[in-house]
């Protein structure tokens, strides 16, 4: 469906930020219910992107925070008789 475009560090930051928003929503729920609802919705979106590894906004902007695969140097095949 969607290609993964959220790297490990990015996902960890999103998870921490989403968790903090959940706590913020729980703390202000009695006094400011609309702020708590907004924090909960944003926290849900941030946590879903952290868990799934896919961010729709990153897809639209062409951003990919996953680590790049390092090209492997070519190793010449050596025959057993060349090792003696």
C-alpha cells in the first residue's frame, strides 16, 4: 500500500512526542476538554505514523528518513587453488 518512509530515530521521536501529547490531554481533560480532544487526535496520528513507519505528509513532500543501504564493495571470486 504505502512505502515505509519513517526511520528508526524519527519513529522514536514520534513515539515520545505522541506519548507526551496523551499525557497532556489527560492532564487538561477536566479544565479544557477541547484541547484534550485535540491533543488526543494529534497524539493518535503521531503514534500511528510511528508504529506503521509511514507518514502521508512525508510521502507528499518526498521525504524519507530511513537509513540508506550502503553499497557493498565487489569482492572478486577466488578459486580454492588460488588460495594455496
